[in-house]
C-alpha cells in the first residue's frame, strides 16, 4: 500500500534591506588627540569617508605617525621590544 503526500513548497518572502543613510562625520573638539582621530577613522565604513576624516583633521604629527609606520625607508632608533 502506498501513500501519497503533498509536496511542500517553500515560499520566500521578499526582503529588501535599505541601505543606512550616510551619517555625517562627527566633529571633534579643537586640537583632538591622535587616538580620537584614529578612532573616528576606524568608525567610518568606506575608504572615501576615512580619507575625508583624515583630510579634515590633517596635522603634521599625524603624518609623522603614518610615515613612521608605513615608510620602509625609515629606520627607527627605538630599541626592539
């Protein structure tokens, strides 16, 4: 004896994810610390926004940090850890 079963069909609901609105760049106080700038850069989602924050809070000491960390020709006089 054989039994018949109804085929179950899965119905997918159409889900559309709305893109979150671009949040404006947070304003930092005058003369922010470097870690405040870098934290704000880290919170940005796109590279364009990160560049925009870095340009907004451009400072010679911030440039020196990047040169020290990413320029292969710079030799540090600090002892290794």
